[in-house]
C-alpha cells in the first residue's frame, strides 16, 4: 500500500514537472527563438556528425542498462520518469547567452546519482529530442553535440563526484557538488564544441574557447549553484517518500 502511495506521488510530481516545463519551454520559444541548446544547423556537418559518432555508443549501452534495470526492478520506473521530467524542466529554462546557444540548468545530476551516467545518457537525450521536435529548442542535426555535453559528460562528472566523495563529506554537500559541477562542465564542453567549430581567426581554438566560456560563465555559475541547491531538496524529498526504492538502487543512507 505504501509503495502505491509513493508511486502515485512520484507519478503526479513527474506529470506536474512535465506540464510546467512545457509551459516554460513554449513561452521561451515564442518570446526568444534564439534561446536554446546549440541550434539546428549551427554546427558544420563534420562536427555535427562527429558528435553523433561520440554519442551513439553511450546511447546503445544506456538503453541496454535501462532495459536490464527495469526488468530487474520494475518498481523504479516512476523514478526514471521523475528523473527525466526533472531534466526536461530545468533544461527548458533558457537564458540567452552566446549566439546560437543559451545558458540553462541541466537537471542531469539527479538522474546520474539515482541510476548512473549511462542511464542518464538516454533520459537526457530523450529530453533533448523532445525539445528539438516539439519546442524548437536545439535541433536534430545538433542532437549529438547537445547530448554529449548535457546527457553524457555532465552525468559522468556527477556520477564520479557522487562515488568519489561518498563518506568524505555530508551527503547533502555531495549531492550539491555533483549537480552543480555537472551543470558547469556541460558548458565547458559546449564551449569546446563551439570553439572547435568556430575557432578565432587570429588566435585559434584557445581564444575562441576563452571567449565562449567567459560569456557562458556570467549566467552559468549562479545557475549551477541554484541547480545544486534544488537537487539537494529533491533528493531529500525522495529520501523521505521513497526510501525503499532508493535503497534498492544501492543508495546508502536513503
């Protein structure tokens, strides 16, 4: 009975997050069409194809991991939906930054902590695909690049921090650092992607990377701090409402 109540809470929370995110994203698309992930057609074909090639192995492994996880622990399906909805909502909060891109929270740290980086590669890419197809955020040609930065590298960093700092810092601080640094590293990778595609005419890649990174940092540092705090609050709420599910995922102290 308790699990049914927890499941209903998670279901309604995921639905509310999706509804709020849809409204935010539609508003953003209508008022600021330039505010998005690296947008459709912005990357040259070579770089767009390269980032797809990098992303595909993670998608294959992530899909297999999710299938095995759901088959072994079907009770965590709603938590998967919640993690995906959380990523969708936060990554829909766009703040225009560099031409052709934007700053926004990513929301991938929570899913990386709960399930792992490979699973989050799928959840994050689904959020990106949904935004590209229906909300004019990002694009299909740049899906690989956006997935590498937000759905692959960010979760890898979050998971690494979560695993390496367990027992060395209070759990709340570990969650905060994992989520905030996953957010920040996403924009480091995005800056690298843009600098590789559009190096400075005089100083090349390094100057372009410094330029893109400096512009992103103005909005991304406070966003990363805010995302870290929000992720701590969500994680604490899950510890109270779904302790059995968290323990089944191997999260100690849940």
